[in-house]
C-alpha cells in the first residue's frame, strides 16, 4: 500500500512537472497584469559575426501602426571602423513571433543616413532570435523604405534577447 502511494505521488509530480515545462515561461500578461493592450518589441542583442565585427540592435517599440512609437539603436564596429545610428519608431506590426519595425534615423555618424526611414525585422525564437534589416547606401534617396516594411531575419543573435508581443484590436487581425 505504501509503495503504491509513493508511485502515485511520483507520477503526479511528473505530470505536474511535464505540464509546467510544456506550458513554458509565464508572461507578464499571464501573471495577473492582464492581456496586452498593444503590440511591442523590446530588447537588445549582439549579432553573431565570425569575423569579429560587433553588430548590435536595440528596440523599445510599442503600439500598432499608425500609432507606433518608441526608439531603436544600431551600432556596428569592426577592424578600423565604427558606425551607429538611432531614431524614432514610426511603425510596428507583430504577427506571432515576428515583428517588423520601421523608423526614422535621427542621430548617426553615417553620412546620408540621417532622416531616412529604415526597416528591421525580428524573429523572437527564445534564445535563438534572428534579425533582418532594410537599408543601405542610397546617395540619391531613390530607394525609400515604406512604413512597416523590412526583409527576412537573416542575422543570428549571439547574445541578448528580444521579446515580441502580438496584439490586434478586438475584431481585427488574427486575435
């Protein structure tokens, strides 16, 4: 009888542990703070570059387009060069684990980049996040990135983390 109680207790503990692991981490919304009321993308990370270059992206973006707001910062340093830019977010759209953010560069040391819109995409995959971006040399400003548009996330995060929170107004999107 004692043995069967011990086995039952062990079995119940295993079921509970499996349920908790399968459920994953608890988000702020699940901790009693309510469901999210807007989409967001927050976090900072360093990209994996085998050649030793130091490329970093940071986001603090909130709100659904056209009411998106927030900031972004990008830095890139390598052997003999460094560059940075930062700016204000003008669009954020999050679908599942993917966030697309665009913004206007307000401060930079890169010639010709100030006041241009750039696009960035983040795939929030736990500790295996990825980032993509849409910008490049464009002296004549012929190639303008529209709001809410970027490329596939092709860079791999080495350290850091992003958190993309999906939200659509009730009756819209896929909520």
